[in-house]
């Protein structure tokens, strides 16, 4: 009887140990391997023109693969090119204005101002003589008072003209004011900034893919009005690829950045993809609904990103994946240096 009880207790202990082992290490998972579940991460870029103009071409369709720097669309450019030409002409004209002010008065202009002053001096001399002669004649009643007044007015006008020409000569010798030069230079800078903006708007009329990826949605068509608020294409990023998984707090101390990992999927049984731990979240979050079970709804987990090499481009974004991290192996030599900071 006692022997039977002992055997029953021993069997229960063995069964309990087996259950405990199975819970911690699912079937087929060695004790030195951490197995996690997740999905190939889905990241998108919504491409929009940085300008408001009518769309001329959209060069990509759903499913097309695009590379970084590839042109995927253009706007109508006639108005933008005319704006660039206008800004170039305005800047060129102002550049000549500044150049004229910086060069100062030409010698010929100074000679002309001096000649005008000499002519005014001669005219003043003549009008003075006429006035003085008529003044003497008036004393002898040989000239009327009206003629004398006319001669006096001509004399005074000649004096004023001489002063004007003298000032003009002085200004010609001194040259432009430094304030005028500074104003012209500032106006030129404003015109050049306007030209740069016009050229930038012309560049923005060409839509370029910022990354390698696959076109998921083609939203706008040629003939529609584009704006920075309206996406033309949605591109799914394919490089680099990573699998987003979630580790429980007890497993967090077992993994570190750069550790080697393998990724498998149900779509390609037996196919393994090499990867490495590229990101470990510094903060905890609740188990996401995509991996949530009744028992784990309130569990706190940490996001881990496994960068994966997929040279044949077989992994699809959002594909369910199984990740196995070797807890005893060396860090990945190919991927240890490639990490990503921050969550998202």
C-alpha cells in the first residue's frame, strides 16, 4: 500500500515537472533558446507634393517597387518656371543697381557736373554785369524800373543756379551714400532669396521616393490638384525589415542588443532567416491585442525588434512570425552594429 502511494506521489511530481517544463519551454524549444511571437513590422510613408499645383504625371502604381531617389510623380511646371525667370530678372536688375552704387560716380559724370557749374558761373557773371549797368542807367533815368527789376531777377536766378550746380558737383565727387549702398544690397538679398524660393518650388514639383519600398495605394491621379495635405502615394517600407515581438519581464534580462536570432513563418516552413536584436524598449506596455490571450490581457511586456535579413524579399509586411533568440550564442557579427534608438 505504501509503495503504491509513493509511486503515485512520484508520478505526480514527474507530471508536475513535465508540465512546468512545458510551460516554460514549449515543445521543440531548447532551454537555451527564447521563443517569441510577433509580426513583420508594417511601416508606411505617405508621399505628398510640397506645393499646390495640378498633377501632370503619376509614374507608379499599386504593387510597383520603388527605390530611394526614384521619381514617382510631377506637377505642371509652366507657372513655376515663369516665376523662376521673373525672380532671376528682378535679382539681376538689382545686382546692377548695387554694382553702380559701389562703383561710385563715373569720371565723365564729374566732368559734366563741373562743366555745368562753370556754365552757371559764367551766366552769373553776365547777369551781374547787366544788372549793375542797368542800375547805373536808372540813376540817370536812361532805363525804366521794369528793365532793372528784370535784370535783378535774372541775376538772382543765376546765383541760385550756380549754387545748385555747385552742390551737384560736390555730390558727384563724394559719390553715393553708404546708406543707399546698404539699402541696395539688402534689396538684392531679398531678391536672391525670392529666386531661391522659386527654384525650390520648382524642385518640389517633382515627387521623389525617400526610401526603398512597395507602392500600397495610389490616391491621386493626373489632373487633380495636389497639396501638402493630400497624399499621392502610400509606400510600404521594405528595407530594413524587422519583426516586432514582445518579451515578458522575466525574459528581459536574458536578451541584449546584437544577440543572434532566427525568424520563421508559416508561409515558408523550414525556412530560417538570420537576424539580430536591434531594439529593446526601455519602458513596459500592456500586451498588444494582436498577441493577447485571456490569461495575458493585463501582463506587462517589453517591445523587442528583431532586424532580419531577407535577400530574396520573401517576408511580407504584417506576416506572423516566430522568433528564436539563442541565449548562449555570440552576438551577430553582421547585425550587432545596426541598432535603432527609440520606440514607434
